[in-house]
């Protein structure tokens, strides 16, 4: 979340996160929905579809952020807002 805050986003997380969205962020009229994974965890196809469904409902960007260790972050964009 700190990564987004330093870029000027207003950020909130989904407590307990059993939803497809772990982080909700907004900046200058844009909305970003993020699913976060660590280590060897992967996003299943159904989870990715649900994240895209939410992003469409909010006209938001949707990304999966995968923290792989040693500070390495891999971001994958699933949907770009229109």
C-alpha cells in the first residue's frame, strides 16, 4: 500500500480479504483494484475473472501484484479502464 501512497493514490485494503480485491486505490478520478500474492501463491483463473468483473463494475484498472521475495515485485495488468 505504501507504494501506491508514495505515488499519490488514496488507498484502502479489504480487511481479511476473502474477496477478489485486496487493495482499492483512487487518484485523480482513476480507480485501481489490486489482488496481492506472495511467494509461490498464484491467482486462479476464476479469481482473475472475478477481479476483472469487479473492475468492469467500477470502470477501474485491475492488476495482480506478486511479491516474489528480495524486494522483487511483478505487476500484471488484467484490465485497463476505458
